[in-house]
C-alpha cells in the first residue's frame, strides 16, 4: 500500500518550519568561534 510511511515518534509540522527562518541567522566562522573559545579559556586561566 502506498502512502506516508509509519514513523514512531513525534510528527513534523511543515507549516511551522519556514525556509526563511534561517535567513536572519548570523553566520559565524570557525575562526570566530575559536577566537571566542580561546578568549574564554584565557579568562578562566586568569590571564
């Protein structure tokens, strides 16, 4: 029989998920993330 496969778990509401939801997201590069990480590590080390 054809149709939607039966999945166990919560359903997905495609109306809620919008393709424009990520349009306003800030792009953070790996370099930026590392800079923040090392900055926080320096604070924890007391430098």
